[in-house]
């Protein structure tokens, strides 16, 4: 059974810092990995999707890497801003036919202090 | 291009009652998945529908049931509500087969059982 762990559970940093959020998964046979952002009480916004054959994806100040063999992914946020404050969720889709469901971690709650 | 639409946004029900939540998928998507997110937790997969049938199901009791209509919209029904059913219910849509953009989530329905 796939399990996803995110460390740390919460993080508070001053504005302008570069930071790294970690995600680990127990079964390396994944199809892809997706990072989401969730504002309090809101739905999920997809940030980056990495296919199992890829090593990293970049979007603006965000960079996500994937090391499938070690079961790890990191989300790097450069020059953090107060608007980045949210919960960041990592989710994996296992190697399977059809639209297999996502397995989520519990998230990292990020606070960027001005 | 409308994304995933969920209704209602908030709902308060009494223990023992029944509730129906609704979801309209993103244009071009024919598969709908439902997730339950308790406070402070990652989303948990409930079930997935396509071609108007339940295709996959997570570890949820039979009190949770669903339906998909010919226009691909979907309903989630929960009977005999328990206090523990209080959560954010998220709907996600995707196209069948290869989908480089991953799942698209709605803003969710916040259900409170009192």
C-alpha cells in the first residue's frame, strides 16, 4: 500500500528566503507525482506535475524534483513571499491502468512572514 | 473554459440525516473522483466514476454512494451522517487515458455535521 509522508508538517520563514519542502513515498513504482497548493478551507490548485520519466519541473519560482528510485520529491520555492503562505500537498499516482486515484501526504503548512 | 464546479460550498446537517453533493467536471473531462479531507489531513480517495459506473473505491462504508450522469456530472450521497463525516469534500476530474495536466480539483464542499 502506497504511503506518502511530508516533512516538515509546518514551516515559518521570513520573506525572501529560499525553502525546500520534502515528500517521500514508500512504493517507487509511480506513474507521476503532483504538487498542489491549498489555501485555508479551499480546494486544491495544481502547481507542478512530474511524470515518472522526468527528473524535475519548473514553473516560475517553483522547482520540483523527483528521485523515483529513492522515493523522494522536493519542492523548492525561491525568494518566498507572504502570498506563498498556504498548505502544500504532495500526491502520487501509482503505476496502473486507467485513472488510478491519487495518494496524498498530510501536507506542509507554510507561513511566510513579511 | 470552466474548471470543476462543486455545489453547495457549505452545508450544515444533523447527525443521522442524508446529504447530496454535486460536481460538474472540467470541459473535456469524463472521469470524476471524490475525496474526503478531514481537518489537518490529506485528501482520502472515496470513489471514481466514468461511463456512469463506479470504477474504483477507497476504504469508505456503503453509506457513501455516488452517481454519474450522461453529461459526466456527478453526485456524492452520504446516508446516516455521523459527526466524523464533517470534512471538506473535493471533486476532481480528468480525461481518460493520457492526461499530461493531471487531475483538476474543484473548490470543495465544506460539510459540517452537528
